[in-house]
């Protein structure tokens, strides 16, 4: 099945619709478990991003000088590292492994909300065989069942227009309540 779905250097086969339909039928029993897992991972990442935003806002308001100095120091250090990788002979000043600057700066940046939890790697595993294909079929299955709202930047299930308007109104009220609370 994988060789039939591997169109990197060739045009899709004429029977590709049949191949995808068969694959969807085979993967249908595990779709709900996969949906639950992906929702849990996504909710965890959204909570981490929200905590980071709250930390960042409170640090900007309560410790403005600390926030600005950490942001400037981080930008300067990243520029130095980038210059070192572009031309190591001209700029040899890369922090060594026994220098604790990067580790201490990372802890301070996380405490002030200047990190991005979505781009962090929390655990590493060996690549799973067939996972990209399963996720692709998952996207094909569930993307047709959701609708994107650009005002709120969220995906939600397709509902009738009255329920959609009520849902949008409730979300806007919750967002405003959280901002002014």
C-alpha cells in the first residue's frame, strides 16, 4: 500500500481514488483513538502556549526592565551564534559546552514567557513506519468535517448557521471576559 501512495517522483496512479478509499476503510477502526490522541496533544500545546502568554504579559507589566534585557540579550546571543555558523573562522566566539550561559538563559526565558512551547522537542523517538500516511488519511477524513473561523482563529465542527452564530458569540464573550478579568 505504501508504494502505491509514494508519488514523490511520478504522477499519481489512475486508481489512486480506489487506493485511498481502501486505505480509509482499513484505518476507520482506529480513527477515533487517533482523534482522541491528537486532541489531547493539541489541547496540551494550547494550554502551554496560553501559560506562556500569561507569563509573558505578567513579566512585561511587572518586570519590564528584566523582560527587555532578557529579550535583548537573547537576540544578541542568537545573532552571535548565527554569525558563528555563517563564518566560523571570522567569528569563533561560540559558547563552549561547559559554559552555563545557554542553560541559564533558557531557564530565564522560560520563566518570562519568551519561549515557544510549540517548537520545543519534549521527547524523541525513532520514526514510526507509516505514520505520515496515517496522519494524511486522518487529515483527509476529518478536514472535511470542520470549518475555520478566521475571526477567532479556530476550527470547529460544521453546524447549521444559527448554532454557528451562537457558538461564535459565546467564544467572543469568553475571550473578552478573559481579557478584562
